[in-house]
């Protein structure tokens, strides 16, 4: 989950006043921060707050606007570099910008200064994995309540990302791409038919954590996913709606119903800020470790080789079956023999019946007196 630094922020009304005093629009401020206009609007209304490196950059920008409100200058924050459009490997700064909506501080992963030489595909993948995987495992645990399934979901998502790395590398938000795949795999209804997932896992040791996890798992999957994205990860409502493939009003309704359900069963979590803190504590309480990046890349390559060989074997079998059918199939049409029909006026052909006693005696005599040689059977008087 998101770790909120200790950078102070003025109240929401003061944030808006500082922006307007500096003659900045929400779109201009969003361009400086590298976020959407809807996100800035949510920050100024107090509905959401920035987290991680975004919080530090936003606090520094507001401090500079407060110091020089008449002539605002560009804040000294790390600029968000553009993701390369050519099919090349993104640099570490590109991975940083694309993963800004994830849940771990990037300063501990890569140097914010642009690298002198571009990273190799493996290095860029490892940087993205090291930045996103620990947080994604905790988010998947909130969605499923299963530790092993959470780790498996994240590994499968990154394996698929490595197989389609040329596409993921130039995606504007590679972290969001991987998160969407991991969430889809974690919430798949087919896991209930797997033998290893028929029995529940041990619940958290803390009673309050168990109660919160039970409430989350009682929500419908779409409501649970919306709640985790908005109140857990900290995405804005439009971004949450886009990632859950729903309209903004539908995502808002899901979020309201999920919050009402949580507040009904746990009244102490009616405040969204308290709910966000409890979700972070619940996800951080479990020791959920992700595999190392080389292991994930190796598993992805083995899986790709397996499916490639399976496709080749299936194609060869299909070609062989087609050739055998073409070789043994008849070359011309042979109409079937029609069944027999009765002809009026002609009696049916009688089959030979059982032999009489006289006929049986004669057959026995013929079989006994029949000998080989020139002699011939001469009838005798009875």
C-alpha cells in the first residue's frame, strides 16, 4: 500500500488559494506535476491526497508559491520525462514516471537523474518489478485474502509483461498495465475449482485485521477492486473507473456502496482517511515476499517455450490427421445399398428347416460309408 511521507500540506482551500494567487490553472498545475487535471481537482477538494514522491513535489511547489505568489516559478521537482515512442528500452527515469501511481517510493530504487546510457530490456524490467511487485503483492492479498494466490497473481502478471515487453515498455503507465493484469488474475472465478484453493488459509493474527479482511472478502469483486484502487492505492475516480472498465458514475456508486458496507460492519472506518490507514496496516502486517526478477523472467521464458512447443505439436498432429484422412478417404461417391422390399404376388423365399429323422439317418449313413479310393458307393436294398 501507499506510504505517505511526513511532508506537511496546507488545507485544501489554502492549496487552491495559492494556485489562484499564482495565476495558475488546474491544467497548468497538473502539467507541472505530471498528473491529470482531475487529480489536481481531487487534491484541492480534499477528496484525495498525493502520496510518495508526488506528495513531496506538491508540498515543495506550494511552498514556493506561498513564498513568491506574484511571480510563480517552475518548482525544483524532478521533471516527468516522456516515455520513449520508439521501440527501445525505457530508461530508469521513464520507469519512474510511468510508475508514479504505484505504491512504493522510487527514490530507494533508481537514481532520479537520467542514466547516461539506456537500460537493457532485462534491466528495465527488473527496475519495474522491484518497484511495483512488493506493493502489488499486498494489494492482491487485500483482494483475495490468500497469500500464495497474491504472489502467484503478481508473478503471472509480470511474466505476461515480459512476454509482451516491447508493448509494455512504451506504455504510458507500465505499472498500471501490470496492476490491471494482476488484479484480473487474482479475481478470476476459476480459482475456486483448484484443489489447493478449496480450503481457507490461516487468517491474520490481529482481531481487527481479521474483521477488516472478512468485510473486504464479503464485498463483490468489482466493489472490492474499486475500494482498493481508490482508498488503498490512491487513484483518482476517473483513473479507477478506467482501470475497472466502468464509467465514472458506476465507479462512484461502487465506491459509495463499498464504503457504506465497511462502515456498517466496522463503524470506526467510516472516515476515508482512517480506512486508507487501516488498509495499509492490514497489507503491511503480512510477510508477503515476491520472487526475484530473474526468477520471474526465467519462468516467463519457460512458459513461452512450453506453449510454443505445444502449438507446434498440435499443428503437426493436425497436419498428420489431415493427410491421413485425405489418403484413406474414398475418391468417388458410393451410394448405400437400399434395404430389400417386398414384391406383391411373389412368396418370400423359405429358408431350409430342420432335418427329419429319416434325413438325419441318411446323412449319418453317407458320412460313415464314404471312403476314399476307386470304389464307388453302391446303393443297397433296405
